[in-house]
C-alpha cells in the first residue's frame, strides 16, 4: 500500500472517529426520580421514595427473635438470589437476612440500565432505615458482595448523609465487604481507560458479553452454569453501565481513606475479577485509627465469588463467627498472613 493511500485511509478513519464523537449518544443514566412518598418495606418488596419497587428476599431463623439482622447487597449483573445459600446458613445460626434487587438489576425496573452511584447508595440508606425500624434494638450488619461492597463504602462515607445517620456506618453495627469492587481507573492500564472513554462516547448502548476473556469467577462450575441459565442475571452489559460501574469503583477506592467503621473484609487469592493491585491499594488506604476495629481475611483458594465457591461454607462460618464475636480469631484462620499479603507487591 503506497503512502498516499495509507494517508487517505488514516484521514478517513480520523474523520469517522471525529464524526462519531460529534454525533455520539450520551450515556443513559436511569437515576431515581424525585421523592413522592415515604419509603416502605413489606415482606417481598421495598418501595423507594420515588415510588420504584425493588424485589426483596429474606431468610430468618425458625424460632424468632433473631440475634442479629443482616442486609446483603449483590454484585454487578447479579441480583438478590445470590444470597440464598448464605442466607439459609445464617438463619440456622439465628441471623435474619434481607437482600433486594438493586435498581437496574434482577427483577427491578430498568433492567440493565445504570442508576448512578448516588442512586444505589440512596436506596441502601433508605432500606437500612426501614430494616432498623422493623427490628429495633437488634444488631444490624451490612454485607456487600463485589459491586455491593463498593456501594456500601460510598454510602458509609457519604459527606452528604443526614445527621441522624451515625458517621461512617449507616447506623450499622458492622460491615462485611466480600471482594469489594475497587478497581478504579488509577489502577487500570492506559489502553483500558482510553477504550472505555471512547466507547462510552461513541456507542454507550452497545452490549458486551465478556466471552473469550477466560476469567474464572469461581471453582463452582455447576453454580456458574445455573447463573448462565438464569434470565434475571445480566449476560450482555451496556457500555454505559460498565462506565457507571467504573465511576462507582473510582469513588469507593477514593473513599477508602475515610472508611472507618467496624468491618470484616474478605478476599480470595485466586480472584480474577477484581485484581490484587487495587485491592491492596484500598486496604493500604484504610484509616490507621480504624485498624483495631477492622479485620482482613485472605483465602488461599478463594475466587471472586467467595460466597458461592465450592468451599463457601468456610466463609459463611467466618461471617457468622465474626457477627457473634468479632474479638476472637476467625475459624478459618484466613486472617493469618493477611497483613503481609497486603504489603506484598509480587502480584501473586
């Protein structure tokens, strides 16, 4: 190909990109509407202040009252059913659990559309207040899985939170972060940042499946196959939703330095979804003053979907133990060596 033709093609490509950017569609943000009512909670639904109805699942001990209450937030493209097995296990240990389909996921309205960081955090604040009112005097815990963990980190450090919410804890007695999604842009290679920047401006509504990436999210293959058959699990993700998730992860990573509540943070060494680098950076940013009330456990054979791995019962047992007695070592012993792992920079 001669130089003239090459330059002509380069010019044409540049013109196409410029034209695409000039006529690009804006990312679609399905943010909550204005408040029109007081939030409500029934046995199977949570009605937010803007009237949006979010499905709710719950698990509880056969013989009430519960000795603790837990609110579980699912990860990206997942929904409340993620907590079915952990919820049943914790119920046998006297813990009542609630999980709802976050806005844009599962059976909630706007399936597949990104609701915005503050939309997700605002729903959590409302839901937490309602559960607290339903179970007065009972210790309340928040658990966030992956994206759910990032939502909790943002909500718990929100400088605009109402004054009746205790600093850093959303009136919770403890927070459990399971493989929190903190893969902020600062830890991404330049080509990933550029690709996201371009794609959200040129084709925000295009969907991606992630097929061919060869990422192993769990060693529980039967569970992964079941997710593939579940119509409520999102398989093809809009580019603008990925962009929104990245904004959320940016915010969660940035706020790690202010995340000071009593917390249990869990991560698997075989996690191929949320890399070790951002996880270590997040853990290293946690307030030094909060060290006495925050514990980190790193599971040697754990994958990203710790709560549904083949050895998930080990994690469930640790969670139940920590809720019951946060001062004594976890049964799994996963805390041992976690401090050295955080400081290690060998990328293993």
